[in-house]
C-alpha cells in the first residue's frame, strides 16, 4: 500500500487531504479493505454494510452506498487483481475532539497492487508469532475497523523476519484476540473456535463468512475467550482476511501444526463463495 | 481548530496531505498543542522534548528541533494570541501496518485562533462530568500524545451542554485517568494527587509543571490510582492543559467543590512561570 497507488478523494483524483481532516487529527474514521478481481470488488455488499454500521456507531453520517460504488467502479475499471481501500472520516470541523454538529464526511478510495503472497502460504500454511504489544479494551470501538491502528503498527514492528507471516495480539488480560491484519480460528476435537471481538479486535468480513460457512457444514462454532495455551493445544489453526482468504498455520512460536482436514474443508467452501463473487459460478 | 487556520506542511503552505500518509491511514504519529502569546510559543522546549521522546518510543525519526522552531516562528510571526498545533507522523510507505525501514516523517504545524474561554472559568471554576467512554489500557502508548484519539472524540461527544466544560474519562477498571482534553489533580488534607498515566492517558506538559511547582512549594504529590469516589470526596479539584492553564472544578456531577487556597497557590505559581515564558519577567 505505497504512495504510487491511484485514488479518488471525495470523487476527485490527485488532490491532497485537507490537513484539518479529523481522520488525520484524531483517527476519527473507518476503513475497509477489499479484493478486486477482474474489475469486481469482492464481497462489496458485506464491506459496505459493515462500513455503514460502523458509521452509525461513531455517529458519522454514512456516505451514500451508490456514490461509493460508482467511485469504486471508476477506480477499478482496469484492475485485473488488486486491493481497494475505502476510508471514511468525519471530515473537518468541530471544536477540538468535539465533532461538528453536521459532519461532512470525507471519502477516500484508493487502489493498490495485489500483494505478492505466495500460493504456498494458502497450501502449506504460515508461520506465526505472539506479539508483545497488547490491544486496549474498549467495547465502544470493539469490532470496528477504525483508523486508530497504532497498536497494530507497533505489533507489526516487533518482527522483521520474512518467514514469519503474522503476529497474534493479546488483550491486557492475556487473551488472544486477533492477528495484526487477520482474524484467528482454531479447531479442537472437530469444533471451531474464534476469539470474541466484543471488547476489542476487528469483526472481519471473512471471519463472519467462515462462521456462517462452518454452521452450514454442521460444525459447532464458538466465539469465546482464547488463552495462548488453548491455542497452542489446538488441532488446527488458521487465519482469515479479505486479502489472504484462509491461511492455515503450520507453526505458532515453537509449536508445529498439521494442515488438517477441517481447515481444508473450510478453504474449499470459502473458495466456492469466492468464485461466485469473482463471477466464475 | 477549524479549517480556516494557517499551516505549514513539511515547510510549505497551502498544499494538502498525501492521502497515503500513515497519520491518516493508521493514526501513526504524535502531536503537541502550545499556547502562542505575542509571537512566542510558550514552554516550547518542554513540548519539543516530549515530542522527541514520543518519536523515540514509536521509532519515528524525530524531526530536527531547529527546523520545527524555524517553521513555528514563521507561522506565528504575527500572532498576538493563538494555539500552535504540531503533528509529526511516520510519513508514507511501509507495507500495511509494517513501518517503512527508513521513514520520512511528515511535519504539520498549524495555527489556530485562541479559544474564547471566559476568564471566569479560571477564577470561578468549571463544571465537569464523568464520561461513559472508557480509555483502553496500553502501557506502550501510555503518556504519549499520539494521534489515536477516537476514544476522546467519543467521550467529548457524550454531552452538548455549553455549561459543562470538561468530561473525565475512566479506564476499563473504573479508575479516573484524565479529562478529554486535560489532566486532573485533587487535594485531600493538603496533599496533592493526580492519576498515574503509565497504563493509559496523556502525560501533559502542564501536569509535569504542576508536579514540579507543588514540590517546590513543599507539597506532597502522588501519582496514583484514583477512584471516582476518592475524587468526589476531595477537598479541591482542578484541571490542567497548555491552553486552559489551571481550571478549578466547582462542580463534578452533582457534587459542588470550594475554590480552595491550595489551588489558588498553584495558580499563582503557574502564573509566574507563564509570565516568564510570555516575556514579562
């Protein structure tokens, strides 16, 4: 996601952001990250729904979905494979932290190259570590994909090894919540578990899809408290987000994990959904 | 702090911020807010020291203080009384949350009108409430004046009454930490207390000055855990920041407080410091 990407700021190309925008001043906004495949934004409706819901929770007037869709389509018209990022901020104004009475939100859509993750990561799994940087608890912000991401930046700064693909973040009570850029799931005796994200963490779009798919496959799914110990004793672990899809975990810290049948089944089910979205089905 | 203010972005007037700046994307940066009086930025050295220290903690290369001073001087040359805000971000680049190996920080200095707070607030005290929005715990970010301020925005959104001047924020454990834009102190039996800010909260410049001044006046000062009950049973309460100086609290929730001698003494001592900075002494 570097500076070379194309973007539309409130529908216009090429201009800079008003330096007084509350997105910069306070991180007062939300974002979405979508896969673009053959000029289609995948799972667009789900991302838009989450963005709109997030705007309601922060009392930011939600931008017209049709305008966002139009601007998105304009930006990705010639994109074979890429990442579309949507940012909505509360715009300028207000007095200090106090929001303006009638906010005029800022829309920023930017298109980024598809990351060069190897297909091997999906097939053979990834290596993961635990991060030291904790996630602060805040039920009012929990689940939201908001712009206050300094904790994730610090967590992602903890390692530089190219063969460690993700870091898991814990809350102050030592419960595992999520990866720096992904949600985490594990299987134990055939049942599926994922950390609850009602106190902190992001409620990922693929996370929601996996929960639905798993239930359709008659799996038991629980959103629950997850200790590092429980995770290390899991039968299978995997990570999800809109760009990586499902990555099995082959190593967490010093522990090695098998690439099991349960994860494979979910990968296949998710692949089917993906193909529908990508226009194959 | 509205859009009408004058600013310098990396030394230049009038341009917009690169939309890929990590300050917008992640709140990956820090800020300072200073009083400007007769073209002097007050307590400049202390603000610069905190900013530099904050940059070290976040591994952002600290901008050259001389450049910041030069740009500040340029901006405030004709300012009789105003507020100078400095923002430093990690700049653009990196891969997702992961910072670039050699960050090129962004400097944003902006000048804002002096807020129209009545002198009555300093003399007769302010009315304060408790906020519902909690502060998330994060020792790695505690004390820093960083750009992740969504919690403060939500807390400041909880009330609209013009005669409530500040709201106090608690952490998830129910301990009082700070005001939305200020630090809080109280006197009990002649001793001075203020919440510790090693788990969350901002280590304010005026907070530090008050602690030093109080010790010079041979007062006992403790940075400690503060429950709402302790605060409600205090003899005197006051708030501090670089713009308001010291505001005595005359009402917290339904409890009324006297404007006591101890607070007056600190106001007088701080006023002396202020006059030195403003060039009177």
